[in-house]
């Protein structure tokens, strides 16, 4: 039979492990508190659309991929590396 020697663990190593566990628990607590507060935030009600008006502002053989309203203009990105804005 072979004897198994008990590993010597220093006080500072145990202290380090203890602090790591406390810090992990504290971070988890902060995360849970943050999630609770985020869940309690009042959400603004969106107004439903009552009508929609469609107007052609640009006519070409491009395939528009993205549209963004920026201040008083409309920016777009299309296929073939085309992009721009319309005032």
C-alpha cells in the first residue's frame, strides 16, 4: 500500500480562495440587483400608426439595402457599393 500525503495549503492561499468566492458572490448580487431594477423601469407606450403615405423619392435599378433618417435628410446604402443621402 502507498501512503497518500496530505497537501500543505498555506493560510494565504486559503484566504485568497475565500476572497475570490466573496467577490464572485458580490458581483452576482450586483448583477441580480441590476436586473431587478431594469425589469421595473416603466416602458413608454408607442403610438400606433393611423395612416401611411408612400412617395417615390429615388428611382433607379439599385437594390436599396439600408435606409436611415438623419436630421432632415435620408441616407441610403444599396448594392454595387452605392450609398448616399437625399435632402
